[in-house]
């Protein structure tokens, strides 16, 4: 599902105009971005948790040259789904 399809689906479910839903979605993404820039995690009830994780410094080896390089530490964004979602996805995959 792309962004346009997602917005149209939300608009149909809520009974609002697509433009209003698009604005609310953009505002939500902007608010989430601000939280991530501050270093905060975001928990959405019955959905999951977006969290910033720090990847430690590590040594990487270039497979073609064999040269070793130091990769600096960095922050990455991770998503941890709600346990109910995990279970339903696992069950669907086993069918």
C-alpha cells in the first residue's frame, strides 16, 4: 500500500476529506520526527514502539580488498511491534 492508498483508506474509514487526513498524517510524522531528534522513544497503544538504539563502534572488513575499517557508533531507529501483532503475523505465516 502506498501513501495515496493509505490516505484514501483512512479518509473512507473516518469519513473525512483526503486533504484533512493527509494534513493530519503529515503533522503526526513531523511530531514523531521531533521526538526522535530529541532522543525520545514513541509508544503507540496496540501498535508498537519506535525506539532509538545506539549501534556500537565496530570493525568492518571489505570483502574484495580485505581492508579493515572502523565504523563509528550511530543511532538507528527500530520498531518493536505489539505482541498481539507478532502472534497474528506468525499464525498467518503458518497457514
